[in-house]
């Protein structure tokens, strides 16, 4: 039978998911920019904007997760 994850395993898994999400959102704008003929400055700006948007989305999702877990009563 499968045992429930302990707190450290859950935190490590959540951290990996958050890093993956941030990486995906960060690299998406520069990759879409490659459809044109971007300069290095445009690629850097798109990467920075993607990183900032990723942080904003991540903070929003953390807030949503906090609302759901607070009402559920974790063990």
C-alpha cells in the first residue's frame, strides 16, 4: 500500500512544480519572439517580462492554494 507523503516530500514536489511553471512562463515570450527577427535587446526584454509575469502568476496561484488548503484542514 502507498503511504501518504510527508511534509518534506510535499514541499519538495511543490517547489519543483513552481520552478517548472516559472521556467515555462519565462521562456515562452522569447520563444514566440523568435517567429520574427528579434534583436538581442528584445529577447532580453521578453525574457525579463516573462519572468516578472511568471512571478505574478505564481504568487496568485499560491494565494489560491492557500485559500483551498486553509478551508480543508491539513493533517
